[in-house]
C-alpha cells in the first residue's frame, strides 16, 4: 500500500509539525516531527544549507548549498531536509545532504528510498489524494506567527529607468513652462514698446499740428488768433537776367514756429511807393531804387520785415545749380536753346516730369517766357528752379556756407555769406522733408492788392497786412488792343506799370487799327498823355483830345504801329 499524502494518517501518535522551508512559490512547507528527535532548535528563517543543494534541472549534478543565515546569532544551524513538491515520497534528512529532485527521479544512482508516512511533508490547506474506502481525518488548526514568514522584495531592474524617465519628463515639462513664461514676458514687453511708440508718435503729430482730423481745424483757429506771434525769417531774392534784361523777384520765408518754408513769388506789376511818395512798380523799383529802397517798399506794402536782399544774377544761378549737382524739375514747356543758330533745332529743355536740369538748362527754364504768356508764367518757372536748388543743397550750415562762398559773388551788405548759407540750409532741410511750398502773390491789373484775395499769402504766410498805394497818386491808363497781336496788351501793361502808371484793362477791339492813339479828356491830363505815349514808344502825334473810357485819366488804343521792343 502506498503512503498517504495526508500526514495525519496513522492516528497512533499526536500530530506534531515543524516548518521545513518554502517552496519555489514562497509557500511554507511543514513536516511531522519525529518523537525520537532531540529538542527542536530555535527557528531560523534563513537557514544555511549544508551539503548539497537543490538542482532545479535534475541534472544529477550536486551543487553546493550556501551557508544559511542565522538572524539571532545562535550559531546553530538545524539540518534542513530535502523537499519533494510532487509527493513522490522521496524524503531525506537535512543531515544526509542528499540533493533535491523536483521530478521524483533519482539524482545520482537509482530510485530514492521512500520515507514513512509519519515523516511525509504537509502543506497546509492542501489535501493529499485519499485512498479508496478511507476517510481523511480533520486537519488541526494551527496558529501562525508573523516571524514565521519572510518577505523577499525582488529588485526591479527597470526602477532606475523609470526614475530616469520621470526625471526627463519633469525636466522637459519645466523647460516648456520656462519657455512659455519667457515668450509671455517678451510679448508683454513688445506690446508695451509698441504702445509707447504709438503714444509718442501721436503726441508728436499733435504737437506738430499734423494729426489727421485735428490738425486742420486747430491750425485754422491757431493761425487766426496767433498769427502775429509766429516767428518768420524772410529774405528777398532778385534774379537778374544779364543777357535779355529784366528781373524776377521772390520772397524766401522760413516760419520757425510752424516749421514750414515758402517761396512767395512777387509779380513785377506789384505797385510800390518810393521814398518820395511816388507810385512805382516792383520791376522799376529794383532797377532804380536798388535793394535797400525796394526792400523798404515791400515791407510797407506787405506789412512784413525783410531781413536781407540776395541779388542772384543768371551766371551765378548757373554755377549754383552745377555746384549742387543738377536739379530735377517737372517742366511745363519746351525751352529752345538760346545758342541755337539753326531753325528747328531740338529744345534745350524738354517738357515732362522729373526732368534733370544742368546749370545752363536751369537758367534757360527759369527765364523762359513764351510768346503771349504773362509774366507770372515765367515767374512760376523761376520758383520751380529755386525749390529744386534747395532740395539738392546741403542741410548742414557749414557746407551750405561753403557753397555760397564758392559762388564768389558780391552780396548785399545786409546779408553776409554766413547768414545766407545758414538760412539756405534751414530751407533745404524743410524742402527735403516735404515742408516747403511755392505761392504766387495775387496782384490786380492795376498792381494793387485785393485784401480778400491776398489774405492767404500776406496774412497767413507773411504774417502781415496788405497796404497798396493810393490809387489817386498814379495816373490811370486804360489800354485797348487793336494791333491784332494778343501779347501786346501784356507787354504794354508791364511797361506802363514800370513807368509808375496804373494799368486798366480796356479789352480787345473788334477791328484792327493801323495807328495807335493816346486820348485825354481834361486839359490837366494832356501832359500825362504825352508821358504815356513816350513811355510806350509812340510818336508824339498820336496824342489827341477825346473821350476816355471808364474812370481812366488816359486811354490808349494800340495799333499795328506799336512795337514793344521800342518801348
């Protein structure tokens, strides 16, 4: 009969069990204590194996068993019997040191002898196979203590990798958060800088009066109320045509309060009063009275304060343009070459946008006046050339002064080369910045100023008040053109104004007349009529008594015998 797996079988002796060890799954293994054994040694949870140990692969080769650990330091190591987990019945005492055979086969030579049933190991809560017709006795209740078990914590090979991964993840998250914080800080700083720039720009535009929607209304009221408080630097420039004769006059104005520069073009027909109280024209004043007398007369008429006079002859204008490196002008006419000898020669200056002009071309364009054109057309071309020169002139006062000195012209005592260079440098800076304009002073046919028409220039630009000479101080001459040449009216007007007469437009006759006539009504005007005929270059026999038109003192009918060149 086979031995029973249940160690409780037998019944002749009291069931006694002792801990043998643990199986490969960590479960405790017990055995029935033999009565004849000596008193049991204290329990050692980590016994040191002696002899030969466990061969898990049943190779039959005996392996040395390591020494058991004595946690209590008793120095006693009880023998550990071999363990048969499969119930083969092979059991050896720990003293024998026989190898453990997990598959119930002989480790070295042959089958192991079976032990008695009383020594068969018992695993709690695991019943053995019952034999036929037999009933297993009840299992005894055992009291297990904590110190009877040992818990082994296996080292995790992946624990270091997990810690490294957690550290890497934490570091990457921190770097991302730091990058986000830096990005937010930079964005906030950028917004602050842009806001400050916008506020500063708006403040500058408001201060300069260039803020859209506010500058226009403010400038209008400010100009009307504080026009007298604005500071202006003004000089007068006279362009003398040394080849063809004649002059062109302009005022260069620098408003240091509004940072705006202007060239004010003055027609030659502008009526002035000389030192003796006689009425004259601007052109005649420049020729007869010189710079000082003309400057004073302009101050009286325009209510301004001219600080100096710049006489610019055409050769010096040519040199000035060459010194600044040519100029760019939007020309409005084709200008023929004055030196051309053949008819049909190409023009010296072509009409068009942004035409580059040399010194010679600039002089030709500034003094050009086409047949039938008014003097204002030529004056506007002179203004274009002056603004083009200022755009190319240096904004540095020292450099501009050197340019003026290079011209080697004799200046008026009221204006030194240093003063002129510094003044022109300021105008050049404004011209380059787009704060420069050109305006034509509106003058009536009789040379006087209309208060309403001239207010935009005299009051706003010059800061003065128009004051024309008394019309009764000059002889009023009405001119009717019967010569068939339209340009003769304008030429006669210029001549009469330069002669100190007041010009009145008489229109164009319906039919031409071969001879010219100078008519007076009152005997007191006979001498004035003779003077008018002499001024126009007409023979003395053309003076006759008759009916004059309108409120004129003398009437003139220009016939085909009128030759403007002879006047």
